[in-house]
């Protein structure tokens, strides 16, 4: 497995972050590996964080229904942090899953320190919203 | 030669093999015996118990305290909360041993006092170990593993590596070869009147800086990550080694604590030149040093386990672990000791467990031993409880349970309400309980800490497959056995108690 910093450098979320700051991010936050089938984000449980997928796939589940999947470079957990409410769905590792974890209390300070990451995150959210709207309108 | 023949645990077949005779190996072996896993071997390459404490910390003082006197008896379970360094045992005579070796010149033990406490534990708890036996290789075999050692081959169904994070780790740095790693730091006197650059601002970096303050003419600590006082407030580091940081914050001459990503270390005619790109402001820093020490940490000496398929995290420094400290990729390979920090648990609000130090991993080892016992088909005791006993037990654990107080938000005390009655399930990882833990109706209590450092009791209730999380109010003196807590726990458990 490559250095966390090198993996982050390839992700669009961190594309605008200079190498020195990227190294600081890799030092500051932990990397975690989840075996296949393990819950990463838990419905109705408080206190989670933002998960950025470095490798592997995760699935969002409500009950037995699969809602969506996330792959390398994508992230989840931000809605719960932004709304200060526990997640409304489980996120489960579909394969062995490697993530960078930004704990909840660090989320806001981190984004304020890294406005370019915040902007990239907003772009990703906009794409998700558009996809959901297109899906709902049947286009 | 005769002595070797008489050594315990000769090569052969065992249910479990434990590698390592530091605190984690000793605690795991002890706990396996108590969990009914008598057929296990314990060995290490060392020639005496103690592990890393036979050599580290370099400046001889631990960062975790022990109070030799406390409002409870030294050999009681309750005393464990006052003693972050002794191993744990069922027998009073094997409990709280480190305090007996402390000369009270500090509130923390010296390295030698810790080592003596561990050796005393091995004697009093009757732990046998084979010393001078080095693990050299690993193979998978039908039903388990073969460990190759300098004494011969050990076959086992399950292996526990309690081998510490003991290999010096150096990140890829230009010019790293010019620097000395922490493990090769010379005596403090050898840095007299020298400009010393320390790369790293975690425990070992500050430990060195603190030890060298009376000797070096100038000290510069540099690493990419900023010192976070809010995190340090919850760490033993604050009280122990922060003087260099305080000196820098006050603007004292000769001590610098900087945030920078190292660009390179160059050797010049009059010492070293270290350059770094600042990470918390724009610009490049350059400083001169007569010595450069890399306090960049350690990694687990995994030997050939990567080739066997053991997946790692933290830049390949530690194995990725399940909630029961098993390799996520090679079932049957477990880890004990400070390596268990790799299993983060729920980490609610990002609060980490104390698994990197003895006070935390001694409890992990006991939970691990029970888990391995069950894996091997050895039933673990689950005392039956009457309905009247449940709330007092859980309240008492919330108020005083050392496992819950030291492994906050990580270990939980669980009571199950199955068809055959109410059972005390003992201490388990909270994450295991939350994610199913067998699926039966049950309740768990844990002591948790929020992101801003508030300590509060938490109650988790699972009924009909649905889990509910209840975070109770904090209390200024942490008296979680008061009437209001008792009423809260009774109210939350009422539906389960009506069933049980």
C-alpha cells in the first residue's frame, strides 16, 4: 500500500492541496481498514466522522435495501456532521475498505482551514444532488 | 545446554502460541490460562520479562502515573484506576505491583521500576515463558499455523503476536541517512552545547526535547502536524514532557516547535542544514543543527506476516485489526499490546482508546483471551443474575469499573436477557455489542468522553434487534452511582427486565 499522502494526492477532493499540507493531513488523521461486511457508519448512532475512501467500495443501506455505492475518492458521513444528527442509514464495507477518517469534532475546523477541499466537497454534493434529481424526474 | 532442555514450552503442538514477553505477552498468557486455554506456549527472543521496558524510554521516566496510595486497597480491583502501569490479575498478591517498586521521587515509575514490576508479576502470577527463542518465520498449515523459531517449530491453531511497535520507523525523507533515529540517541551529556534538530512532535520527540533541555544549546522540533493543545489535554504527554513546547510558546530563547514538512537534511562543513515547507503558514524554513534525531516513531516488526497476507495501516506500520484484534485479512492471527491501538473501535467524536499503553491494553488482553477461548470451543463463564442484581451491577460498573473508565467508549459491560435468563456477559468491545453482539436482547454500559472532553455515562439497549443509544448527563465529580443515574438506568432497562 502506498503512503497515505500519495493516495490522497490522487483524489480530486485533495487536488488543490499543496504537498506539505497534504502530508500534515495524512499525519493528523488516521487511516482505518474495515473487513468486508463490517459497518462503517451506523444508523442512529451519534459521534461518527467523515470517511474518505482510499481503496475499496462501500454501500449505503436502509434496512435491506441498497441505496447507493461509494468507491475510491468518494466520501460519506458529511451529512450527519453538517446536520448534527446521527446518520439515517448504515454504510457497510462491500469489499475490504480503506478510509481516511476525519473525526466529527475536527470536521468544521478542517474544512475552514482547507477552503479548496470545502469547495471540491460542495461540487461533489452538487453532482450527487443533480443525479438524485435526474433520477427522481426520470430523465 | 541443560538449562535450555529444562526451558518450558518446547517446540511442538499447542492450541495457542503467544510471541513476546513484554507486558502484553505476560498479560495475554495469564489471561489465557484463566480463560481455560491451558495448552498455550509463551516465548520470546529476550532473556527476561519486560519487553520494551527493558530499554525504553530512553530518559527513563514513563509518561503514565501510578499512585502508590489511594483511597482503596492496593490489591483491589478498584485500585486499577489509580495505577496505570501494573498488570491485572484475579489474585490479590499479583495486583498493583508496580507501586511497590516506586521510590516516590515522581508520580510516574522509572523504567527500571516498571521492569521490576513486570518481572515480579511473572513470578507472583506463575507465568512460565521460554526465553531466548526467536520467531523467524511463519507458515499456514491445515487448521492453523507453523511458527519457525531458533528452537524449532511450533504448531498452533491460533497465534497471538505481542511483539510491540519496536522497529524504528523512518518516513521517506531526503537525507534521512544523515540523521540518528530515536533508538540510537546517545547519552544526554553527549549533546552538551549542541544545536539539536528533532524531527517529530509526538511522545518520543517531546521526551527527547525534555531530556535534552538542560544540555543542548538550541532545540528545534519540527513535523508537519501542528501541536494540538486540545488533544494533549486528554493525553499524559501534557503533564510530562511539554516544557519545551511551553518554552517556545512563551518566546523563550533557544527552543523552537515548528510545523513543517521536511524537504531535506543536508550535511555541511559545520553540521546539518534541515529545510522544511511550513504547513500552518506559507514559506520555507531552514535551520542548522549539530545533530538531527528522527523521533518519527516505530512500526511493528511483522517479519514475514505481510507475505502471509496480513494487511497493514498507518503507512504500513501496524496490522489492520478487527474489533477483537485479529488480522482483518488472516483469520487466526491476533495481536496484543500497544499494537491494539490499530483497532479504533467506535471512536465516537474521534476519542481514541488507551490501547497504546499498558493501562488500556491489559484489559484488551483479558477480553482477547476470553474471545480466543470461545473460538477454541472453551465455554466462558457467564454468571446468572436475578432481575434485582442487574441495575446495581451496571451502576457500580459505571461508577467504578476500571475497564470502562480507562478504555472509555471502547470497552463495555454487558448483560444479556435471553430465554434462559439474565446473564452477565462481562466486558466486551463496545463496537461488538453495537453491531449485533449475538443479536439477543441485551444492555451495555460504557463511560464515554465527548469531543470537548466531557465524561458521561452511556447506556445501550438492544431489544427485538433494535438498538437505542442513551447518553446520560455528566456529573462534576463523576459520581455515576447517584440516585438520578440509578433511576435513568432502571427506566431504560425496564422493558428488558420485564422480559427477563
